[in-house]
C-alpha cells in the first residue's frame, strides 16, 4: 500500500522560509517522478515543482529562484525548500507520485497515481 505523508507546513511571515517533507512508503521515490502541487481556497490545484528519477527538476515560473525540490533516496523522502515566501504562496501543499511523466504532462494533476493528504502553508504578517 502506497502512502505519501506531508509535513512541515505552518504559519510564516512574508520573506520567511519553510521546508516541506513528503515521506513515502510502498514505493521508492528514486524510481518515481515526484511532484508538489498546491491549492488555494477557491482555486484549482496548481503545479509547483517536480523531480524525476534522474534528478532533473522543474518549477512553475512563480516559484523559480525561491523554491527547491530535492530527494533523499536513503530516507525515501522528497523535500520542498521554500524561501522568500509571499502571501500568494498560501495554500495546501500536496505531494504526488507517478511512475512516468513527460515534461509536457507533468503539470496535469490527473496523471499522478498517488497523493498525500496535504499540509497547510500560510504566509501572513
């Protein structure tokens, strides 16, 4: 049984940092494409970042230079380091996994087989 468990969310002031974790069981993150999505109230789920099995990384334009996705194969965990946070980054952040994706489809949440329960990130003064 596959489980993805996110943690690390919370309340942070604008300009602050958070590191989200996604601990996986039932699959090896080294063999899956792993992604982070987010969903703000009243909005659709939005692609944030992804990392493929070859460690290639991809980001949506609004987080480039501020967020970093990484993977620790020994811990079977994926991370999202978020710096210079802005109020518009406020959302529930979800971890997702897919055995194979393409650059053309990676932003489509429908292609991902597995999802975590989400962790809330609130950026506010």
